[in-house]
C-alpha cells in the first residue's frame, strides 16, 4: 500500500477533492431544488440526467481520448465540471438543471476514464487490487466529507455551489502536474448484451435492477430527507450513513461470498435490504431509526454490485471476463437512468415514504428473480475463494468507468488463470464447470 500511495498520491488526492465537490453538489441539488420550488418529479429527472450523461460519457470519452489524448480531455472536461457547478444558482430552472446534469455526468465520466487509466497504468499485477481499493476508499471518504461541509453551509446562497467548483478546479492540479506519464488508451472490448444475458441472466437483470437502487440512494436521498423536514445537519448525517454502511459491510459480505453459493447471498442481502427499507417506510420519522436504516440498507445493497460481477464471472471463461465488464456497466447505467424518475413519480403521488417503498420493491423483485433462476440453473459455487479482487469493483454509484471495471476484471482473469496453473492436475473445478455447462445447456 505504501508503494501505491507513493506512486499515485497525486491522483488519489485529486479524486478525493473531486468527490467532495461531486458529493456536495449532488446533495445540494435536492435541497436547493426544493427551495427553488421544483416538484419532486422534476428533481428526480434532474437526478436521472446525471446518470444519462455518465452513461454517454463512458461510451464517448474513450473516443475523445484516442483522438486528442488524456491530458487534453482531462483539462477540457475539468473546466466544464467547474463551470457547470457554479452555474446552478445562476440558472435556477429545472430544465436548465437537467442540461447541466447531463453535462456534469458526461464530464465526470470522462475524467474518471482518464484518471483510472493513469491509475491502472501505474499499477502492476501485484498492486492493482490495492490501488483500486485505495481509489474506492478515497471516493467514499470524499462523499462523507462533502456532507460535513453541507451541514455547515447555507443552501439558499451561492457558497455551497462555489465551494465544489473550487474543490474540483483544485483537484485537477496534482493530477495534471503529475510526473506519471499518460498511458496509451485501449478501448474496452465489448460483448453483446444477448451473449452476456445467455451467460448469466441473473447477473444482467440483477445489475439493471441494482442500478435503479444505487441511483435512488445517490440521487434521491437528499430529496427524501428534505421532504421529511430534516435539518441540514440531519440530512447530511443521513446521506453519509448510506455510504458508511457500504464501507463497513463491503468486505464481510465479500468474504462470505467465497464460502457459499453467491446467488443465495445476493438473494439474502437484497431481501434483508428490502426489509430494512420497509422499516424506513413505517418508522422513518424517528431520526435514530432513520440513521440505522441508512447504514443497513446501504451496507447490504452496495456490495451487491461486486457480488453480481463475481457471480457473472463464475460462468465466464477468463478470456471473456474483460469483454463482459462493459455490458455489465451499461445495463447498470440503464437502471440508474430509470430509477430516480420512478421514485420521483411515486413520491409525488404517495408522499416521501414512497422512496423506501420503491427501493424495497426493486430489491424484492431482485430476490424473486434470483430465486427463480436458482430453480433453472446449477450453482457454480466453488470452494476456492476468488473474491479478493471484487470489493474494488464496487465503485460508487455513478463512479464506475469502463477502465475501473475492466481493471477489476483483470484481477479475476489473473486469479482464474493462476488457479488453473496451480491445480492443473488435481483441481476438480474445471471438470465441475464443464459439468455445469453441460447441465445448463439449453437453459
């Protein structure tokens, strides 16, 4: 880890500052939108536009990088982010904010692609997992720190828009001035969604549903808290609780996934998270209970991203794993775009409690689909653990670019190939996987 910090401190510091700015503006969107008189549905569309822009950026940013290089793309998109953040109070109109959010999502996606390329290029096979772990950790800490700044500010003024703009502008300085050379960018290989679905139906459907849950937790939590009448300090603590829960439970759940059928663990975590959301529905007006609901619902739901990647990879050959990452990221993004409008419509019709109801419904649909798939396919559960790489794939909602997901997939490939080399003569897993493919033929 010391080697990772020494070689990548500039990038990690820059991404920490960027995530503070990004997290602050995301929460401010819900709070200031309500102050400006935007409807709940309008705010939900604004939240969704971020993920729409992010999805587009993840597709087109690599094209721009290939044409003009990392540094130019990084600098250009960085200036757009800074300008966009400070434009919110100037253009206090819901439709203008939708456009700004698309630009913001697109630009931040491009920045992630550039930054993660540097991180991946600076890492070796022995340090890549540590590097991605540190990368995710600084982003989570940045999001939590953003809520602390929000609680100390005045949402009716300009300051809480100026601060993220300044932080984002500063965040690019250590990265652009880094002596680490810019990497050569290779486009991520793709796999058709049909082929990916045939390989792992539960992986694809689960990732789409989880995208809606993530987007709701990331984009609509502040809206819910505002409609519940929480103070700014209470709102900040509540938003932080979701990410703190993810930090606490990510690794323990990942550890369990190597010791039991992953589908069973996915179904159990999704079901428990859904039940916790129902507690929020009925007891969300009790603030200590609300904080506990935030910790548990976020802690149980956020690791599902990594579990679904692990489960999908259980049915893929090592050479297919990197190609599958783009498809998984894409379907997760589609779910993220759809999630906030559905939650916004429900909240507008049934009140703020519908926030928890929609999240619980999506999670229970995941449970039901998972149980059905368990009746259709033999488990690929293996006693050999290979989750070590997976926690680092659980990037934050709206923060997983193709580069980071592909880097996490590289760890899978290395682990799978290493296991094959080490146990060529005696390992029963290849034979067991062949038996699974035969048993699942035609399913």
